[in-house]
């Protein structure tokens, strides 16, 4: 179901015969406890309503609420209710989703959807990132290249971040303190049983850089918390 629904959202967000649903801003960063307002324009649709969906990275989108400008109240999906969540309209085609007293767990991509008389049309989504400087940093583990790799021209170092507070994270690598921008492959965050996230990133470097005992470091930032760790060949047992 996850794959089908995600594919549907992606397809309808990008392709529509007539109607284009526009969401602003594409990315919104707020601090814990603040109020976030996400905007949605239904385009040429003036007599329809707005549906909102929340998608946490790696999870199935959740139906949040429905609001029609001619109604006096919002209709909520399971797990969503006032006063935490609300919706307003400034015209028959301009709607907003309001999330009060945001928490780190509200970090997600929020999709606006409408029915144009022929099909469901989704917006491109707004990524909401909630920051909290009081959160502990993620736990990082670095894995050195295997002995077999050392026979090749290039080797790989893997960085695994666990207990990330949100599914949105920035990973950066450096060799001997110098930032690296190539040879990096970072996977998608996966939600752990404790509702936090796990993320893996791989850096490929020249074997000579590793065997000359250069320091390789990984840094992961998420929700205002940053963790970093480094490794070099002499740190590893034979």
C-alpha cells in the first residue's frame, strides 16, 4: 500500500491535465512550540475542498483533515484533532493548514489535495522541519573498509546514525578536515521502533588516503542537534 499511495501522490503532484495545486513554502523550518502555517492554492478549482495528508519519511501517508470553504468546521482523520490542527481559507481556492505548538514529531512532508471534477490532484508538498536545540544528538557508528577492499584503488567507509529525532538529516564528510562532496551515497531514513530514525551514508575514497592514516569524519545534523565522529586506519585493529 505504501508504494502504491506514494506513487499516486508523486504522479498526481507532477501531472494533471488542467488543475495545478501549488503549495508554499516548499520547506518550512520552525522551532518547537511555535505555530506553523502551510499554504495551498487549488488553482482553477473554486468550488472544491482541500484534503491534507502527512507523510513521515519511510511511512504511509496519513489522512489528516478535510475542509470546504462553505463549511463551518473541519473534518478530521483518525489521530488528528483541534486545537492542535486547523484549516482556514482566504478565498475559494486558497487554503491553509495550521499546526499549533509544533513538536519534533510533526516533522514530515504535508500534501494538499483536491478534486477537480475528474481526478484527485496533489500539490508538490511542504517539508516541515521542527528544531529543538535541547534534543540529544544522534548516535554514530563508523565502519572501516574491509581487508578485501584494500586490494583495490578505492575503499568505502560507512557511517550509521541511529536515534535521529526526525527523518530529515544532513550528512557531511571530511578527510583530514577537508570537506568532501563526491563519492558520497546516503540512503533514506528508516523509522525505528522508538519512532526515531536510522540513516546510513557511505563515503568512497582513494585507498592511499586510508592507508596513509588520514582522518575520515562523518557529521549528521537533524533538528538542531549535530553529531560527529571520525576514524582512521590506525584506530582499527588488524
